[in-house]
C-alpha cells in the first residue's frame, strides 16, 4: 500500500486522501496498512527474567494481557531512552 502511495511512513490520512471508503468501511485493514511498516522487535528472555517481567506486569496492571505487556514495554523503552540521552 505505501509503495503505491510512495510514502515510506504511511499514515491513516494518506489512505483517506486516496481511498476514503477503505478507511470508512475497513478500519482494521487501514490499521494493518499503517502498522505493517512499523518497527518490530523480538526479545528472547531467560525463564527467570520472563517470570520477573510477568510478575512486574501483574503487580502494576493486575493481569498479564497483550495490551498490558505493550504498556509495560513502552514504559520501559521510554525510560531507557530518556536515561540514555
């Protein structure tokens, strides 16, 4: 999709400009096209580190869910970036 639009960092507004019906009728597909180019990272944790991470997420957010995992990871990433400045 972004190659067709010639945009390396595609936004919802870019899609809406060229195909408003796609955004209106297929919001999940629109989000897919926007998110598909975003950076993804994979981290393999030792069992002990994974257990500590899960316990920390449960302590703060009460449940271990994908959304809570995302929040915890973003919080850790932002803290690390700020500390590294």
